[in-house]
C-alpha cells in the first residue's frame, strides 16, 4: 500500500484538519480506505460538528460566507428581504438578519478553527477566549424555518426574563425596570431599592430594549 507523505495538516471538507498520522492511515492508492483509528476519527468528526457564531467586519458577511463555502466549510448567513427606496426607484434587497455575524458548523477542536480564522474579514469566534460557544441545532433550525416560511421578521434586541430593560417611546419613555413576561404577558417591575418596594405594570405594545 502506498502512503502519501505530508508536511502540513490536510484540511478536510468539514473544516477540520487531519494529523499526519491520521492522513497516512486513511489514504491509500489502489485500495479501499483502511478502517483504522484515522477512519474512526473521521466518522466521529462528522457526528461532532457543531454550530458557532463568528463576528465579522461590517458589510463583509456575504463575502465571508462565500469564502468559507469555497473552503468546504458549512456556513449560514440568515438573510431578510428589505425595501430600499431611492429617489427614482424602489428595490428589494437581501440583507443580513444579524449584521456582523455568520454561523459556521465545524468540529469542536483547534485545528478546525484555523481555516475559519484565516478567512478574510473574520474577526473571531464568539465565546470565552475566542474559542466559541456551541449553538444548539434547534436555534439555527428555528431561524431557518422562519425565513423559509416567508414570515416577516426583523432583528430585535435580545431579551430574557429577569433582564433589566428600558421603555422606548410613548408616555413611559425612558422608564427602566425588570422584565417579568414575554409577548402578550409582558410586564415590567419598577423597584425603589432603598425602601425595598416595587410596583408592576403591563407594557404590552411598548418597545423595550436591554439596559
């Protein structure tokens, strides 16, 4: 069996990289692939692929997605259709739903991050020390479903129960408090810390943003 020698790690189609030992075990000329440790590692890598968020340079999202895909790395850029009005015409334009971010699905190891980080326009992975935090498949699937069903969507500040928020617009503009509900049950608790007293108010219909 002929083995090819390599001097650098080979990058796989899944965005990862094989060590020299693994490459030699998998590669064979004139024969089928060996079922060795390298082959098992390849199978495991396919099963371990996870989604991560990349921070990108402004207005580079589409180019980055294309460059990553050319490298064989699975990349996803959610796009929403927006109306742009010029003085003489109106046009529908696909724009990033989350400007400055692109999602990639790679193996959770350092070698897999190298070709991603070497892509022009990529600032880094979102997470502790730039390593990246895995994103559940269900969250990516939910975004895909909304966009595929042509439901009108728009980017919105991230909110969760218990978060301190501020009301924007209306008679309560500028009021801050703790968010106690979501959507139709949305409520706000305003507290006076010194006397440890609070009041609650329904804020359905108001625009709120995190403080």
